[in-house]
C-alpha cells in the first residue's frame, strides 16, 4: 500500500512537471530525467493535448448531424438548449441538496480519479436535463480530482457549487446524512431539509466500509437506500456515484423506490422486483384457515366411505 502511494505521489509530481513542459513543447528534453514508464506517460499526455481541440471539433460536428437527423425524423432529443438554460438550480422547485465528498483523492490511483470525474460529469448531465434539478455540489474540491476536472474547459461555469471546504464546514451537522451501503439505517423517504452526501471514492472495494466508519467517527448521521425492501439482488449492493445520484433524482420526480431502482440499475445487477408477499407458514395460519382444512378433511372422508360402500 505504501509503495502504491509513493508511486502515485511521484507520478503526480512528474505529471505536474510534464504539464508545464508540454505547454512549451519541451517533452523531448525530459528523456534524461524520466524513467521509460514516466516518459511514456508524458508523451501520451502531450499527444492528448495536441488532439484535444480537434476531438472537440469532431464531437460538435457529430452532435450537429445527430440533431439534424432527429429533426428530419421527428425524434425527440430531450429539452432544447433554451429550455436547459432556464432549468437551473436557483429556479428549481426541488430544494433537496446532494453533495459529493471529494476528500478521498489520496486513496485513488490516477485511473480511478478519471473514472470518478466521468461519474460526476454523468451526474451533472442528468441534473441539467431534469425539469427540477437537485441542489448539486462538490465538496473538498481541492485535490487531484480538481486537476482532472480542469481538463474539461469551462467547467467553472457549470450549474454546480464547487466548494473548497469539507461538507462538515459548509452544511449544518445535524442535517447531514451520509449515504453508505454499510449503514443499518434504511431510508424510507427523502427529507428535503437534509443534505445527502455521496462518497467520491472509486476504489473497487479496497476500502470497504470507509465512508460508514468516517460518518460514525465524526458523529454524522448515515443511511442506506432501501434496496433489500424492493429488490431481489444476488450482486453486490454497492452502487456507483452516478447511479445513487440518479436514483435520488428520480425519487424527487415522483417515482417510487422500486421504479427508480429498476430504471437506474444496470442489467449486470440482475435486480428483480419483489412483487409477491411471502407465503404463510404453518405457524401463521389463521383460525379460519384451520377450520377450512378440517372441513375439507371431513368431506374427503365421507367421499372415501361412499366408495367403500359401493
């Protein structure tokens, strides 16, 4: 573990140095100072920066073609750009606050931080396209995740609250609920006066129970989504950040927990809705059930006697 952290620290320092050198096209002068692995990463970064603008141009052209095709074939592509501009957190009728805690940067490798940012981008996209967006924020936005986010030009203008401090310094402590699958507290309904915190950690289960542990140590209330109550699942009940965010969003839009789970969860989870109540056990039979059974036994005996007489 210590070796991994040292490698991540060194790679971070190298990439900071490379970024400054790439701007001046000086990567070729780094060969004497970097290992083969680090040099390969540096050249890959340089190549990505060179292709970045061209890639964005191609993406915009592809989007225009998609919109033109949709208009020609009467395909609904969702809300227009004008509608999206009017759909902001400030104007939203939904006042439920959801924040992503980004205080785990040092526990993730660069690859997982990139995955974390992709999930946050998905959350932002979902919220922007919602009729009534959630009050969405990122807290402890000051480490490697911030540097990864800076690759997306103009993110500062997004309809998201970017907070440098921890969520405990921004929101009232008695109103915070940390969402964690290890919690024994099941959330039956959402309280719009509370702040729901999602842990910004992509670790492939390497730090199992960490968010729950931190919430307990800091005296923060915690809870888990009612998956067991509405679904039968054989897969792990740990969900990605964007899945948790979307479930909360769908609930605020009026869907039931079961409807939200089935709409959001991927097929690999193999979630099945609980639709039938459990069968009665022998101990739970009512007096009427027992009386009916006795009457049936008497009738069967009478029928058997008739056959014997014949």
